[in-house]
């Protein structure tokens, strides 16, 4: 199995910084793709993955990425992160397939713990698929 990976799509690097040490401690790859196609290419690898997308920079592109990954790579855990409280945007992210949506006033520590737990679940499911041999791996 390739290393589990967390992909972070954002403008400023803050989310990646928040997740860097926990990912390193677990031996997981942390990647920061700058282009949608590169992100999709990385997610095609047969390994457990979580995609964290900060919403608000290029909203149409960011929401489109969530939707594409949800349909093309349904095993990838999707996390949408908002910068300001926005219930309508949060609801839209859920509708587009997000596994978790994080908006203020939720604390950032909760985001880190949730991303780690989502990827741990994806790793368990990946190993189960290999053990059962569902023919998709």
C-alpha cells in the first residue's frame, strides 16, 4: 500500500501547517496541489486519502473540486473548511459530498482531530477491502 495521504487545497498554507506534524507523526504524506487536475491525479492513487479544501478563494472551482472528487473518487474523505460562518455555503458543501464541514465558530483543534479520524477510518476500510478482496483494489 502506498502511504495514506492528506491533500490540502488552499491559498495561504495555514491548514497544511496545522496538519503537517500530525501527518508526519503517522507517516502519512501531506500534499498541497495548486491545480485541480494535479489534485485529481494524486487522488487516483490506490491509497487512503483525505482532501481538505478551504472555501472562499475561487469558490466555483473549490466547490467543483468537491463535487468531482465525490463522484470520481467516492472513498476519498472530503473536508470543506470555511473562513467565516456561512450556513448556506456549509449546506452546499454537504450537498456536494463533503464528509465533514468546518466553519467558525468551531475550533481548529476539532478540524485536525476530525481529519485524522476520517483518514484512520479510510485506512481501516482500505485494509478491509484488501482482506475481503472486493476486486476494486
